[in-house]
């Protein structure tokens, strides 16, 4: 199995394989991609699948976009954390305006 096949097997979005292989070769990955770099790239894909909020919601870029844009260098976007602390009581959320109150 060559390095492209390893990349393709790990990448979660299986579209444009022929174009992806062309980009892979055009960028020279076949010539200079060593196992350490490929392992780094595959590790990045795994981290994004587990931690990147966009990837977890299904917004995974095409593999050609991932390669051309060197997306392994992008920051992983974590899901926003919900605010902590006590929630207001239900009666505090809504207060009747004065004109609605009974005399």
C-alpha cells in the first residue's frame, strides 16, 4: 500500500479520488512524503474527527481541499462550552409588564 492509499483509507470523505491523487502527485507527496509526515497527517485527521466541532458536525472538506490548503496546519475548532453557574428560576425569566398585572 503506497502513501496515497494510506491517506485515502484514513480520510473520512471519499470523494474525487482521481482528482485527489492528481493533487497528491502535483504537490510532490509521492516523491518526498516520508512515513513520519504521513503519520503526522493521519494523526491530524484522527484528531479532527474526534475534536474539531466542524468535522464532528459533518463539515469535512474534500480531500483535495485538505491537501491544497495544507489543512493539517489549521487550528482545531472546539465546540463552545456552555456557560456554567446556576440557571435562573423560571419566574425570573419572564416578568409581566405592569399593564398586564391585575389591580
